[in-house]
């Protein structure tokens, strides 16, 4: 145990942060991307369906 702390909890915390932070960023970014992509697509789909129904 020379040089490193060797504390398993500290290592676990680092792993959790390394995995959790990108996941949280994804959890925020993905709905925003879906929102910006889906809304125009839904509008386009509505226009197409309206034209087909007319």
C-alpha cells in the first residue's frame, strides 16, 4: 500500500462519478435532442396526414 490510498470506497466513488456524470448529461441532452427533432417531424407528419385525409 505504498503511494496509493488503497481505499475501496474512494475508488468506488471515482467509478460512480466517472459513469454517473456522463449518464446525467445524456439524460439531459437526449430529451432535448428528441424534442428538437420530434416536434418538426410531428408537424410534418400532421401535414402529410392532413393532405392524405383531405
